[in-house]
C-alpha cells in the first residue's frame, strides 16, 4: 500500500463536511470526535450551546479540522428556521457530505394509559418530525457533494418490535425506520445519497441511565466502542450499503470490514 493510500484509509473523511445532531452529549459527541479524527469538518448541532462548545473544544484540543457550532432546537415546528439553517450551512460550506441524525429524547417510561399527551407530541416532534424537517432542507446540500453522501438515522431495538412502557419513544423509532426506508427508495436510483439506520444498542449515556436507573453504568458499553460502525457507514468504504438498518453491537451486530 502506498503512503497516500495508507493516509487515506486512516482519514477516510478527509475534506468532507458532516453534520451531527445531538453532538453535545453521549453518542453524538463521540461520533463528532470520531468524524473529526477521520478528517471531517464537523457541524455540531444540538439544543444546549455550552455542551456543543465543549465538543468543539475537544476537537480543537486535538488540533483536528475546526468544527462549527449550530445551536438548534428540533422541537421547532415551523419550517422557516430549518430553511434558514440550511441556507446558513450552504453559505459557509457549500455542500454536505453526510448527516448523522442522532439527537433524540426518551420521554416517559409508563403505560399508554398514563402517558401525557404533551410528552407524546414532544417526543414525536423531536425524534421524527424534526428529523424529517431537517433532512428535507439538507437534501439540496447533500446533492451538491461530488462524493457519495451518507445519511444515517438512529433507531433502537424498541423501534423494530414494540415494547411495553416505552410509549412514544418506541413508536418514534418505528417511524424513524419508516422515514429511512421511504427516503432510501426515493433516492435509490436518482442520486448518490445513501440512507441507512444504526441501532447503537445499550450504550453508556445520559439517556441510557435515565431509562435504566438501577443499572451500573460501568456494565454498559462506552460510546467509543460502537464508533467503528458509525465511521464505516459515513465513509466511502460502505458505498454499497443502502437502505439498511444495522446493529452496532450484540448478537446481530454488523461486522465492520477490517
Ligand atoms: N444510549 C443508548 O443505549 C441508546 C440505545 C438505542 C438508541 N439510542 C439512540 O441514540 C441516540 C443518541 O442517544 P444518547 O444515548 O447519546 O442520548 P443523550 O446522551 O441523551 O443525547 C441525546 C442528544 O440529543 C440532543 N437533543 C435532545 N433534544 C433535542 C432537541 N430538541 N433539539 C436538538 N437536540 C436535541 C441532546 O442535546 P440537548 O440535551 O442539548 O438537547 C443530546 O445531545 C438517540 O437517538 C437515542 O434514541 C441510544
């Protein structure tokens, strides 16, 4: 292998611009760092500016390509802010090579007959409607890339088989799988944008601790350990993978090629 090829495989996202939602905490922060280490300019989207700034600082501390902080609330129901966000990205970066739609909320863990309607609507807005509104506005920027663009949605095992007491979260992840499939079919033969889902599996984050308060976090996989799939699916090496819903860990884990 030539030095050039070695360098390229070490930094498979060199020169690419990647948007990560929920980049201030948990899996999103780790993915943002992973993509920056792979050479990408990462656009850090999330609700809490301080948390995004902390991720930005982690990227700066490693002298990686300078990131950009984009505070944005996916609970926003009006379309205009999404249009403006896409315009801002277009003005500064001209294109997008990938999007990791990772932001999400858990909602309540309770039977449906106790579930608050307000919480239901909030979870569906953030986990489904906000993802649709964002990705819709980003499609023109994804089409601008000369490389293969990758869109990754984030699902869960409760989005493949319903589970009692997981309420809107479970339903929102079924919808996420559906959104991925619809978009994949629409784009399959018309563009170079590919669309997939990742199910991270049990991962040590704030959301996992909220869902399983009695669990010892030390027993749960760290976000860094599931990054090989996040990197692979964002990289040109996975160009043939399209319309899939892949597991990052567990018995059915996707085996990332060495
Ligand atoms: N951890 C697990 O075991 C596990 C398992 C299966 C699936 N998942 C999925 O993996 C993804 C990441 O989860 P995580 O465990 O890393 O959770 P997390 O640590 O709670 O992070 C969730 C992220 O979403 C952002 N977010 C929430 N509401 C938002 C809003 N209204 N607008 C913009 N950003 C918002 C949060 O930022 P702010 O706090 O600033 O809003 C945060 O950065 C989620 O889609 C989750 O459903 C996780």
